[in-house]
C-alpha cells in the first residue's frame, strides 16, 4: 500500500504504531467511510434546520459512548 498524505497513524493497545499495511488500509478505509457518512448526516441536519453546535454535541456524545460490541449479547 502506498502511503498517502491523508493516511492516519494507528496505535495499538500497547501504545505502539501499527505497522501492518493491510491493517492500516482497513482502518483508514473505515475512517474515511465513517467521515463521509458523518459529513452527509451533518449536512442533512443543518439543511433541515438543526443547530451546528447541537449536532456536533450529539455526534461527539455518540462516539464517546461507544463500546466494543463483538461477542456481546
């Protein structure tokens, strides 16, 4: 994978940089897909009359309250 200027550096649980190209590729793709979805939702909210501040607070709270979910019932 070629290094792009917009590629992010990902850190593992031991505070080490993740060096696996495939892992970084997946993480970067997920990040930019999420960015696109959030940007579209943000734009929709503003067009529909919501306060930018309120939408940002709600999105921030959404992210802050996330927990690892795989394997949970």
